[in-house]
C-alpha cells in the first residue's frame, strides 16, 4: 500500500532557506509482513521539497528503519549573477578540432615507437 499526501506549508519556506513556493510531497510506503523477512510491517518514507519558482528539488529525505535516514539538501543557493571571472578562458587554453587532436596523438604515438 502506498499513500501519497501533498500538503502546502508556510513553515517550510523558512526551513529551506527562505525560498518561496516550496511544494512538499510526502510518500509513505508499507512493506507487508514477510515481504523482506520482516515479522512486522515496515514503514518507509520519501519526502521531497520542490521549489515551484526555481523548478528545483530543494531537499529530499529517505527513511527506512532497515537502512536509516538519508538527506540530500541544496544549500547556499544564490540568485545573483555569478562572477564573470568564472567564465573567462584560462590562460594557455587552446581550441582544437578533433582532427588536430587525433594528429597530435598519432604524432606522439609515432614518437614513442621510434
């Protein structure tokens, strides 16, 4: 049995870095008795918080009593423009065609065989 609940919560806005428009999705699934050698039902959860305006998953949590809890969260998200220096071509960088690269490799291979 899988139960899916969708709920809107203003509290999540602050908990997830102040991003407005967080859509939480909680998925609960129950592993029936005996399915995995278990003597009692096992409840697993997978929670996903998605930013509606950014269209990004901001946080995911998986919880399974057999393997524990795992959390992945987007941190330090900035909506400002990145530093232009990040996009500058490094000194000494050359653009080559595939043929140029293959020719260089052939030349190096021929030099090692001589």
